[in-house]
C-alpha cells in the first residue's frame, strides 16, 4: 500500500533568526520496517517511506539509533510517523523563481 502525503513545510518559530537559519524542507515519513543486521557487529536499520518523494526514491534506510532528550540511545518502531528534514548551507543553494501566479 502506498500512501500519498501532501507536501508540508514546518513553520519557523517567532524566535528564529532567518539570517542564521539554513534553507530546509521537511517531509512526512513512516517507518516501514526494522531490518535486523546480518551480523551482530553491524547496526540495525530502519526503512523509512518518505512522503512527497518520487516513487523510485521513496524509501531510505538509516541506522536505527537516535538520541532522546536525556541523551539515551533509542530506536524507531515499525509504523512510527517521522519527519524527514533536508537542510543545506546557504552557499550550497540557488535562488528559485517564484512560479506562483500573482493576481
């Protein structure tokens, strides 16, 4: 089953300083499955379905290790809803023309 997610942007807080913020976009994702390592010395992986991505590139796999607010290591669960954020330095981006029609 493929679920389509609308593209969404996460608003910046009022305290954000836009001059210091990196250009970014955030897409919704769902943890499709947890992949056990073929060998105990290798890390467990989480496969994430990224909403808004092209079908061929929809799934990404990452090491299933995150850090919680207490500094403890935690892992994602299958079915978890996540946000996938892409962030870049300003010098690594180019200005895009506004394609919205002005009335």
